[in-house]
């Protein structure tokens, strides 16, 4: 199976996987540059696994996803800014879901449920100018409302929105990106990734994105070439990987602080029926997509975490079909990273100013 034989799903987003809904809550202004994204599963829940590769993760309820844990399905996944403070958004998401009757039934009466909402965070503290301007329970509730109601102003799926609002990619503005693919047997596979990496997404030789070769037709507008000369030099200077010493200096405690200053997190999902062990493997292989698009990646100073999800709406794959699913998972995550970087736009706040890749390399084409 080659990339040329594959096509994106209808929306080229995570919601191409039937049964999944995605909602964003974005906080900009008054010192804030952050947000939360919630992925809500079908009413019966979704099978999930997780793989953590970075040295500085911030997570909640990931032990539930171990193949040896008794719970088979979870209710939703929260991806959020705010570092450890942002885990409060998962509390709000869980409460909002419980109010709607979503969750593990633990009592005889209707509504006696416990929503199971694993979460992962990125570090974006202070990027809007106020260090403690972080997502809270209200942000998580708003993201659930957006996912289930969508009654507000529609938000884009990609770019500086939700959990990707305050993200960085190396020295460039990062964001959230999504992509999907339909496999030859009709199985749908999709990813949503929040790119907040210490590493850079840019090839230092050409200025092209490292993952550009992974893109399918329809992933971005037709490129018109790459910058050269002074424009290329400006791009490469801005796109340098961040370094712990550059971020926080070399004083006492700086290494500990740097260890929580990055992180790329996300969800890779399929409608094929998978076990928890298979979802865990899906998440593990999907990390290859990060390795193909970010350099360096999985460092001691990132908290890279990916969730693998099955909505169980199609038959279980045989071993060969599962192999193909895993190979495609790495590519679809890589495409989501590239689309996040292409969709990210420049921002200037009291906390800093960052250019987007498309601002510095406009001929390279933006996302469709």
C-alpha cells in the first residue's frame, strides 16, 4: 500500500471517524493565550490506549488505559493548555458530560454515571502575558458544549484554536492540526495533534517542512515554491529548535523547569474494532509520525503523549489489515503535524511574538 493510493476522508479531520465529536474552547486576551480541546466518543464510549514518549508529561487517568486495567471504554479525551493547572479543564469536561448522562453507569438510576476522561497537557504558561491565565473547569465545559451542541460561532479545526492556541513549534508558532485517510477496505483512520514541540518542523537545508512528503492531494493549497535568499535565512533563523538554556538560562532548577516547557499531544483514531492492547500499539506506532516531522522529538524536555482510539463501528482487522492500519497511523499523525504548522498564524502578546511558517514561507502553500 503506497501513499499515492490513499485519499483523505470527507472533512480531513478527526471527526471523519464516525462516532467522534471534537470541541474547542479558546482563551485569548487579558493575558491569556491558551485553550482546551475535547474529543467525545460515542454514547457507549470508546476503546483507547496511550503511549507517552516525552520525559516531561502532564496527564490524567492514563492508567485506566493500560490493557490490564478493568475498564474497557472511556468517555472522552481532553487535550489542553495550561500545563498542570490545565488538568482542571478535564474536571469541567467530566462534569459537563455527566450532566448529559455520558459516562460509565455505576448506579441503578439514570444519570448515576462517572465520565472517564483521560487528559494530556501542553506548557503554554505566560505566552499571553499572564502566567496563571490557564484553562479551568469552565473551559473544559465550554469545549464539551462546542463538541455536542456546536451552537456558537464555528471554530476552525486547525490552527491557533483550542489546545493549540498558545502552542509553539520550535521557534515558530505552533497549533492544532488534523488529518484523515480512508484505507482500501473502507476503514477510516484520523489524527488530531497539538504541536507544541521543542524541536523544529523545518528542514534546515531547504526551508521545506520535514513532513511535506507525507501530504496527500488536498492537504494544502498548491505550493508555488519555497523562499530563497534573505527570506530563507529569516525563516531558518526563526525556526530553530528551542533549547533549555535559551528558554530558562542555566541557573539552579532551570533543567527541571525546562522539562515541562514543551510537549506534542494528540489522538489517533479509527472506526475499526480494536482491543485496548491494539489501541496502545496504535498510539505507539503513531509516534513515528512525530519523529518524521519534528527534530528533535521525544526529548527529556518534551512530554509527547498520543492516545489511540477505536469507535468499534467496523469489523476487527486481521493481522495484515492491522499492520496496514499501524503503518498509516504514523503517516496520518505526520500529516496532522504539517497541517498544524501550515495553519498556525503569527501572534504578538505581552508574553512574546512568534511568526507562523506560512507567514515566513508564503509560497509553500497553506492548508485546504
